[in-house]
């Protein structure tokens, strides 16, 4: 994994970010604003968190890659920036920020249960599903401030997915084809479950914005397919290093 590249990316991405024009009045009807505020507040909660658990797990999993730990800290900071943007938008629609929701509690419980790789995997799945949500919001909601915020978040999320794909590509390149197939299968099961939960939770806001179930799942599936292709390319591009210490020692004897 090219940790230096990602650290540079996150450092430069902090600079000169545009700020949506929060003071522009919304052209959307009151009822739709209420639905959006409710839906966005759930995403806002999902973007909060200090990432202490994630970073502690990374330090245990890859103790030598200090640059990766730092890149991961900046990744968490970028998610916190998304939480700030979403909070502003929820407030603009007259909604309130929430502290707890069952989807958030379930997600946090599951992602912490099975170690670092599993946690990163669930973060990627949330980003793939979130990308479908923000893309539909951007396309369907006729509100320039929503569009501006979605562009900011979509740009970041595309790079977050690449960042995690870089890490997973290196990991998957060490798996046997059969293990790789099993990993891909369980990933897709989790992805489908997460997409169903997201649709259930956000269907009212998405439907009222003009998006339907078919469109949401088609978009989310496309994201998942692209991610899996990207992983395959990265895993296949990894150099095939057969010169382990033991084989060198064997040849010398
Ligand atoms: Fe995010
Ligand atoms: Fe993200």
C-alpha cells in the first residue's frame, strides 16, 4: 500500500475547500425539508466518531506503518468534516441532530466485533451505499445547497473508497483464489444487507425527492461492482514475491 501517497492526499485535501452557501433559502416544500432533515440526521450520526478504536486496531494490525496510521487519522477527520456539513444542512432544514439510532448502534457493534479488516470492510460498504444515497440526492433534490454539499462529500467518498481499496488490494493479494472467492461472497452478502437497511431507513426522503427503490439499488450495486473490480485489479497488480527467507535458506543448504 502506498501510505505516503494517501497521507499527501489527505493533507492537501484539507486545503481550500469550498463551503456551501448555507444562507440561501431552500426552494423545497416544508414537508420535503422535514423528511430530508430526518434522513440526513441519520447520516450525520454515522459520520461522527473520533476513530480511536479504528486507529488502535490499525496500530495492532500494521504496527510498523506509521504513515498509514496518520493517513487513517486524517481520513477520520474528513469524515468528521462530513458530519459538520451534514449538521449544517439538517439545521438549515429546521431539523435536530440525533445522538443515537438503532442503525448506528448496530453498525458500530458489528464493525467492532471482528477486528480491523472487518471494520474497514464495513466502513467501505457504508461508503458505497452512502455514495448511492448522495448521488441520488444530488440528482433529484432541486436545492443548490444540497447539491453543493453532495458534490463535496461525493468527491471525498470516491477517494475514501480508493484508499481502502489500496489497503484491501494488498491484503487480498496474499489470499488463495478460493479464499478470495469466499471473501468476495461474504462482502457481497454484507453489502446487500447494508443497502436494504439504508433503503428501509431513507426510503421516505429518497422517494419524496423523486428517486425510487430500483434506482437506489441499481446505483448502489454499480458502486459495489466497481469497488470489487478495483480490488481485483490491485490484487492482480501486486508483485508476485516468491523469495521468502525459508526458500532462500533451502537453496543455500
Ligand atoms: Fe463520509
Ligand atoms: Fe468516507
